C-alpha cells in the first residue's frame, strides 16, 4: 500500500511541521518510476471515505441549496413537483422582522456565552498555575467531569436544578433571603432567565476545553523567560499581562474562534430547555428557528434558505480558523 | 487532556508570608470553583439515590443519608430504556465501524502518499469538519424520508458517519504521521513487501490510536441529540439521549429521582469511557512519537 514513500517526495512537499518525527530521509533511496496503478492507488483508497462524505453531507448540501430556490411546502411533500422561485425564499427571510430578531438574539447569546467562557476558561488556567497541587488536581478533575458529561444528561440536571418548587437553586436563593425566588419559573417566566440558564449550561460545558488547553500552553512557556521578567522587576500581574498571555495568544484566539462557531449554531440546549418553557417564539435562536420553520411548519424551501444563511455565516467564521491553521504550518 | 506539570516558580522558592497568604487565598478560590463545577454531577447522583417522595419536600437533602436504588431499578425494568439502549448501540457501532474503516484508508493515504489534490483533500477534511449538523438537518431529513430511512439504523448511522468521519480522519492522520516512515522502509530493506511492511510495522503501532479514535467517535455518536431528535421524531424508536429527554418531559412532575437515575445511567459509563480514552490518547501519541 504505502508505495510512494520516497523521501525526496516527503522532503519536497511536506511542511516541516507535518514531517513525521524520525522520518528523516534514508540514504540511498531514489525516485522510482511509478506505474499507472501506483499513481491511481491514492485515489482508489480515498474512494470509500469520499463516497461516505458525499452521501452523508455532500448530497444533502447540494439538495438544500437547490431546495432554497424552490417553493417546497406541504403540497410538494405530497407529490406536487417543486417549482423554482428564484431568490424569493431568501427575500422572504430577510424581509421578515422576526428573522432579524432571531439573528440579533443568536449573536448576542453567542457573544455573551463565548466571552464568559473565555473569561472563566483562561482565568482558571492562570489560577491553576498559582495554586498548590491538591486544589489544582481537584479543579482539573471537576472540569474533566463536566467535559465528559453527556450534554443531554447535563441539561436534564440543569432543568432539575432550576425546577420552580423543589429545585436546588430556588431553595438556595430563598434561604439566602431572596423571597421573590420562591417558586420562580426560570425557564417559563422570562426570556432573560431562560437565556441565563441556557448560557450557564453552555459555559459549564465549554470551559473545560478552554482551561485545559490554555493551561497546557501556559506550562510550555519557557520558564527562563518568566524568570528573566521577574529579575527585571516585573510584578505578577505584569508578567501575566506582558509575558505569559502574549505567548499563549494564538491558542486562546483559536479557542475563542471555535467557541464562537459552536455557540452560534447551538441547538440542543435551546431545544431541550424549551420543553420546560413553553413559549418558543420568545426563545428561538437560529438553530431552533430553522427546525420550527422546516420540520415543524413544513416549509422546507424557507427553512433551507434559513439554514443556508446559517451555514454561510458559520463557514465564514470558520475560514479565519482554517487560515490560522494553515499559517501555523500544520498542513 | 495531556497536561505536563511544571513547577511554578513560587513552588521552588522559599515562601514569604505575603505570598503564602496569596496562595492560600487562591487555593480557596480554586476549591470553590472545583466544587461549583462538580456540583451538577454530584446533584444528579444525589437525587438519583433519593426516594422519589423525598425530592418533593423542602428543604432538599444535601447528601443521600438513606440511599436507595429504587429509581435505578425503575429505569432498569423499563422496557423502553432497553430497546433504546439497543437502538443506540446499533446506530453508534455501525457508524463508528464504517467511520474507522473509511478514516483509516483516508488517513494512511493522506499521510503516506504524495498525490495531486492532496492539499485540497486535507483542506476539505478541515472544512467538512466545520459544517454544523444544525445547518443541514432539513435536507438530511428530506433525504432519509425519500429513501424510507427515517427511524432506521442505517439512516441515522449514515448521518453519524458524516459527523464522525472527518475528525476521525484528522486524528488518525496525526497518529499515522507519528509512526516514522523509516520503520517501514527498514522493513522493506529486510525483505518485506510494502504492504507487508505497513501491516506488520505501522499498523500495530497504530493500535492505541485506532482505539482512542474509535472511542472518541463512539462518544460523539452516542451523545448526539440533534440529529436523532429530528430523524426519529415520527417513530417509536429512540436513541438513549432522545429517550431521556422524552422520559423527563413526560414524568418530571412526579419522578425527578427516576429522571436523575436515567441521567446517571447514561452519564456514568460515558464519563468512565472518556477518562479511559484520555489516557489511551496520550499514551498513543507518546508511543507513536517516541518509538523507533
């Protein structure tokens, strides 16, 4: 199988970072003429994976794009051929004021959740550098626990924690003297507390990855650099601000970008919490709005247009992440 | 995650009192946050071990003083739990099996061959990885509906392959990159065919990587909610996450203990697997990078 292993090709075409460790060119190997079979081999090997991706993602994506230019409602589901309507679905989407409400809401939710996640995530990483072994290990373990928790189990627990009558949160708040929380329905009473709970669940799940990655990056910072700064009289805060954080900046930016992407397309949290809330119209974000329009309302044309807008949004954000990856030479 | 412990400068210096006091303060802060982050998991287990009636009283009991396994027994005698477990298992295993086979082919090709379009293929892997399931489920639903595969194992598995395969390729490629090409070449010098060299030298070294990647894929598919929820909405076959959600919205008025027992039954094996594979991951990487 691995027919094309001549070191010349490896050396010539691979960025240094991607070169397998220890894969130094062996002396004496020489380029060989490749038969047609050998040249075709990589494409044959890629056949199955490519086919799978095309089936699972490629075809639906093309189909969605086509459907977003069609009138595709209930009638079409029962066999009437869909009719091309040009950009009408997109026009309907962007002239619907509710769409802009949902977009604004999604962006706000994403911005707040991502910012809070990064704040806690990086904060914990710095904190872990300044504490003794036992607290550090305990914090690390607690974070891994939260990270490993299946999202749906976590959401069920959070729903129980904020349950109006017997939930822990209301009990705690009322025992602290805040009587207005007696029987307060966090999910149903107001969109603000609904999104607060949703944001807490998202932050709780997302912080571990940020902390553990940032902490790993921080521990790899050359200690001599830090000590040199210390000798020059830099205070703890100054060392953090001007020495440590700039060094781990690329990692943090990457994590921030991933966070923004994930929080933009959030679906599970909102959908599950909505089951305990009732009024979906006040709490829809992009993901659940697409669902309601398409699967719920049967208007697949509109829903496809919406989903395409969302896809383009997320891929645009992703593009910067990819460029960062490429710049780092990981390809 | 693999975290190397580096002694902080303060640990190696004689501790002055001011610094010692700061450290104590930070220690307390860290412990508080650790408790805060672990609390939901603790509360899940606490509530699951409590008799159902006790959860309908205030104030709540902060620790299960008289633990009972009644709620677990209730779940384990629920037929729907077992059929959902079976369905989840079938969907996930099929998806992971297909993904790992496909990903191994792709990873080895991308790592060991130089061919036209290789770079484009790698970029494609990264881009595809970023496609949110949430933006495609409308047409995926139409597609499965058209093929009569809604509410079926192969239908959902196919979508999970789309979810799992791209990052599996990426992870496995890392592992294959980590096995020195020189090892295989040495084997060919010793008279192995190239295919033989791959299977006798590289493949065994990939073992830990394959296991770790497979388990990661398993966890992703096993925990998945969005696609399962959409594709199974019209039938009576459920994956475990969808079962838990349906179960909890149906019975939560009366039986929070049962819901928490269900959550625990889903969460505990996943957490254990997650911890195991974290170790295997680091070991696999080390094995790949160091040996040879």
